């Protein structure tokens, strides 16, 4: 099993996202759970064992301690990502995100990795995975001047969220909806959540739904 980690972290908002791509290099299908947990090193407090120093303290399981069940066919891969936030009371420079792939029942760990939060690129990094191709979400016109529209395919009655980020990684607009048809269109008037128009430049979007997660880039003239 080969693991590839990528993502981004915004030190201003103390929020980021970690992508974990697990590729099954074996000849058998693997059914396992993918886990994510935010940990903090060098925590000083006296625990039950009397030791005042503690490392890899589990601060936050993403989304829960049960992980995400996934099936990876032989020669195929699976990509999961989780948004994370470094609490203000935690030392960001000592926080790491750990991910691992572990089988149910036998508890065999196939692969795992660790990523220091502050070593991730600042802001939003445009990442495309084969499992969640951006061809399923199109943005036109792009570049745009007065507005643009998202066109995407999701099942009917599925909730979705579109978020727009500036180059620093700050979220400037959040749009949500529920699909009414298999092919949906959602227009963005280039306004922020506060109602002002965004400046010309490069923006990034993330699209989240139960069946489709992807991101891309928008250029505003």
C-alpha cells in the first residue's frame, strides 16, 4: 500500500485540509477504514502515570474515532480528505495530522503517515485526484468579469456546499443548496458573504457533497 499526503494550512485562520491517497499495490481487494487524528507533541501536564510530558496527544479525531470505511480494489486507489482546525489553546508548531488504513476485525494496519500542520503549503493548493475529477464540476465563464456559474452532476436531493477562497486561504463566500435534478447549475455573482464584490485576481473553490468532493481555480478579471 502506497500513501501520498498533500493539502494546505492557513496559519491566520488555523484551519487546513489534509488529503490522503492510498494506492493498493497488492493483488487483492482491501476493505478497511481510513483514520485521521490531530495530535500535539510536548504537552506538559501531570497524567495518571506521573509523567509530566506527553507526545502525540490525540486532540481531534476526524470526523470520529470510527474512521471512514472504504474498499480499494487491487491496483486501484482511494482518496479521502478531512478539514482540520488547530485550536487556539494548542501549539500549532507541535501539531501533526496522523492518518492510517486499518482493517476491521483483524485490526491489521496496511499503511499510515504523519504530516506536520505547519509544513503544509499556506493557503489553498489546487489538488485534483482521479477519484474526484474536476470534470464533474465545470465553471464558466472562467476567467470571468461580472459573474460565473458552477455546473455539476450529483444525485437528486443531495445537499452541497461551494466555498470560495482568496489567494491567502481566507474563505470569502459560502454557498449551499440541495440538488433538484441530476445536473445542477449554481451562479456566483462574485460577491462576498458581506455583499461586496471581490477584487480581480485568482480564487479557489471547494465543492463538497456526500457523493462528490473536489476543488478548482477561478480567475476574476
